[in-house]
C-alpha cells in the first residue's frame, strides 16, 4: 500500500515541477497583439500579464469613447490569445502526465 502512495506522491511532485516549468515558460512567452489598424499595440505574456501598451498619437487626441472601445477590443484580443497559449501548454503537460486527458 505504501508503494502505491509513494508512487502517487512522486507523480504529484513531478506534476508540480512540470507546472512550475510551464509557468516560467509562459512568463517568458511574449505575445504581440495589434488593434485599431496597428494604432494600438499590446505585449502580453502567456500568463496574461500585460507588459506594454502603445497608443499611436493620432488616437490619443481623438474621441475618448472610440479610444476606450478600441482599447477594450484590443485588450480582449490579447487576453484571448494569451489564454489559448496558456491552455495549450497546460494541456500538453497534463496529457503527458495523465494519459487520456
């Protein structure tokens, strides 16, 4: 019985190590997303942390509502892309550790 428990603990430890490795990889994965025809640029990590946001000067002096709308659209696009990368990485680890997922 202890052998199975030890095996399970070893597997859990290995899974945690893999998850930590993936988190570090995602922290270092930078996704660049553009919106508003390239006037808004966002860099976001695979762990969904925004690293930079750039707004073209032409948008900064225009309609505030339009700028807010374009920022929202672009941020959501960046978050969606980061979520996809994050989920794919986690699925790869899980399928390697737990066959059948």
